[in-house]
C-alpha cells in the first residue's frame, strides 16, 4: 500500500505530501486517526484537546484544493457505491 500511495501522490504532484517526519507529527497523527469519524456532511476528530468538525468543503479548503475542482459524486460516478468500496 505504501508503494501505491507513493505512486499516486507522485503522479498528482504531491510527492512529499504524506511522507513527513517532523517533531510531534507522529503523536498528532495517531491522535487524529484514533478519533477520526465520518459523518454524512464531513469528518470529526479530536486534536489539541478540541473536538473539531469539518464539512467536506472546509476540509477541501484547508487542504488547499481548488474550488474549481468540485465534483458531484452522484452525478459524476452514478454507479459508485461508497459502502462497498
């Protein structure tokens, strides 16, 4: 799976996006992943002793994705079933 992530992120131009080693990043990553919850409108997690909820739009903005790259999954991928994915 690590090889697939390397290839995918390299093809997207994000070669160094996910493979980071910084002081404190391991513990923050563990805290984030252990508390990460999906809900229909976005995600929720606990970080820095705060309960954080982000809509998909807010998450996209925080990650720096262009607002021009908006997809309507139901329209663009009509046969995609996320629960089976």
